[in-house]
């Protein structure tokens, strides 16, 4: 709904109530919209802080869990076929001479 500046000044409380109800409230001067009243969105509840180590001891994994995959069969088993077929090119060593 559009109201003039004079109407808004006379009954501002009613316009605020309309905005709180979700209705669009526009204030116009000389027939041109200059302001819009809208409800303020509620701030989300603050997130709980994480506690380091709160799940310690609840997850178990085998000793070889972090062992690197070494054979082609291991790579293929985990879907890393592209590494089996890729040619590995050793990086060039930097020139050891000081200029």
C-alpha cells in the first residue's frame, strides 16, 4: 500500500503494524516512492562453539589407514586409474650455480 508523507506522519504506528504483518508499505512524496517499510528479519541464533577433542576416542581406524597407496592394484582399487597410466616426469633440479 502506498501512503503520502503526511499520512505516514499522522498514523505511523499503523504503518509499522502493517509492515510487521508482512504487507508492503511505501511512502511517497509528490507521487514518487521515496521509502519502503519492511520488517527486520530475526537474527539467527548464535552457533554453539566447537570444543576441540570432544569426539576423541570415538573414531577408530586401522594402523595402515594413512599408509600411501603404492601398487597399481591399490590405486585401481580406489578408482585412481589415471595415476597408474600417467607418466610421471621428475621436476628439473634448479641450477646450483650462483650468478
